[in-house]
């Protein structure tokens, strides 16, 4: 979604409720190498309100949060390393 960062993986979590969207995000991050960028697609509301903060608390970097035309969000996360 972003021209600024090359993503190593993408995970579409539309329709996934909390806390499972964070569980899926953690699994996807664990499969990456340090420094890789993961794009996660989250619904508006609790998912976008909770997942980026949880990712930061785990030491990863949230590079961007972009609202998509359908109301979902594209979040780019760089794995800590």
C-alpha cells in the first residue's frame, strides 16, 4: 500500500475481532526477519484502536496508519531486531 516501504508480508484482518487480530499479527511478525515490514489491514474501531499500541508495546515500530477507501486501515509495522 505504501510506496515508501517495501513490505515483506501482508495480513488482511478485516472482520477479525479483538483479541484474535493481535494474535494473528503476532504470528505474522514472528515469521519475519528483524527489520522486515508487515502490512496489516484492520477494521475501524477496536482493532485500529488496540493493535498498533500493542505492537509498539512489544517493541516493534509502527511506520504508518492509513485509512483505506472502504473504512479499514492499512498499518505498516517494522519488526524489531
